[in-house]
């Protein structure tokens, strides 16, 4: 699975993604890839009426699109091909709309490098996640990911972490570094 966050439905990119999907599934392969792209559009007014400081996670006023690929074996080369297909479909959706970003909340679905849209004038690169949900790679990238997920709530969560988990025992998914 791979997620992207479109700001609004965009017919041209949806049609291009559908064409690529149709091409991929027509090619006879041992994997027999089956692909779905689901678009989530529902009113976010109620969710966004809660102040960001009232919950830990950031909330963005955007729906999600989820690319799902299934196949019939567990060979490593099939996994690589599936990821390549998901990346290609995501690139179509993201590449043609300047206001689309890779999903931060669903970052755990990707085992490839995840690029996040420019934040404070720079592009944040998040390292891969392992199958257990832990992050592989540099501690700095883990902290950047957590800062993106928790946004303005991160400093408050660091204070809570300092009080209740100063040795950082709970450090999976989106780890928070305790305040100094």
C-alpha cells in the first residue's frame, strides 16, 4: 500500500493513473498483480473543528488516496515490482499536481524512501520502515518524521515524554525524543 494526499479530485491525473494500472494488469506475469486506487473524499469540517492542540496528531484538510497492490506469491522480486508499480502510480498523482504530497500518516505502508513535500523551504526525506514498524536509518530522520506527524504538538509531547518515559522505552512508529 502507498498513500498520497490530493487536495481535490483531478480528472486528468486519475485517468492517467487508471491507464497505467490497466497496462500493468494486462501484462501476463507470474505475480498476477491486482491493483486498486481508492480515493477518500468526505467532509472534514467536523474533524478540523477540533483545535490542533487538542489531539496529538496533526490534521490536514485533505483526503487520502491509497494505492493497493496484491499478487500471488511471496518472492522478493515480486515485492520489488509491486513497489515500483505503486511508486509509478503515486508519481503520476503527485507529479502533476503541485498541491499534492505523500501521506505522512500512512508512511508505515512504504518500505521505500518516502519524500515529504517541502516544509520550511526544504524537502524532508524519511528513511524506510522495517516490517515490524520500526524505522531504519538515522535518528535525525526519525525525529523529522515525528515532527511532521505531530506538527505543533511535538514540543508538548516531548515534555510529556520527559515526565513519563524519560529513557525512551516506547519508541516505535513515530518516536518522540524526550525534552532535554
